[in-house]
C-alpha cells in the first residue's frame, strides 16, 4: 500500500510540475505577449499572417471560410485583410465571441447538418479560400490523436473540394505522423501545387505543419 501511494504521489507531483512548466512557457511566450498587446485573440494569428505574407492568400473582396475558428485569431486576420468588400464565415464547436466583420456559426464540423447550414450561409457563392487550424481534443494516446487530426484535415479537404472556386486555395493544419503522407498525396491530387509551411510562430517541439493547396481543380476533373 505504501508503494502504491508513493507511485501516485510521484505521478501527481510530476503532472503538477509539467503543468507549471507549460503555464510558464505560455505566459512568457513572446507571441502570446504580442497577441495580448496588439489585440489578437490568440498567438495563432501570427501563423496565418506569416504564411499570408509569404504566399499572398488573402486579398480584398475574397470569400473565406475558417474551420475550427475559436477563439478567432485567424478570423480576425482574414477579416482585416479581405476588407469590408470581403466575407469571412467562421465555424467552431465552441462558443466564440463576435469578431468584427466575421459571420460566426456554432456547430460540430463533423456533422452533416452543420455542414448543410454552413453551405446555406454561403448562398451558392463559391469560396476563394478555406483555412483550418482545427485540432482534436487530446486524449493522450498518440495513435488516436494522430488519427483524429488526420480525419479533421480530410473533412476540411472534402469541404474545400466541394466549395472552392476553381483555382481556390486551402490552408490546413496537419500533424506529422501516421497518415500524413497519404493526406498530402490526396491534396496533391486536388490542387495544382501543395507546399508545406512551418511558421516561426509555431513552436519548434510541435509536430504541426500547415499544408497549403493552391489552384483547386475544377469539380469536373474530380475522379
């Protein structure tokens, strides 16, 4: 009984130390500090800004769909860069405080009814850019978490292929691991060009990367 308690006592202390270390890293992170100072919803805003500065994805007047938008950092950047003549629709399972210039929809992207509602909101107008920073709730089981993340990316790709203008673009977060190569191959079949982006604001230890598909093939070319 003593060894049982010792084990769980050690586990609790270790978990507490890990949580404290994460919190310290988070609050001292320069991108977190910049986001607070500059009024961005999250540090993720800098990831999209960096990619957009390089690849020129966001232009005035565009229609953009942001999947997995909460807390809204990417939606903020998109709305600012497409301007008043553009349109940004944001979808997330979580509640999200209103963002100026953004139409918010709450729902689970994996549910058909939610996708139908999002499609109705588009009013038949094709989309110029789909962006997705979605990630699954972490279970702690690596294989399960990786499979869930790839599934979300596949759903984003499926939505993009249905809704994008011919020549439109998709930017989606993917974690390197099982299923990554197969998903990249699927994107290469759907777009003229696919590149990998790892923004400086993405933490080095994270396996996350962003796949950018440029030049969506017309629907008539789908196999």
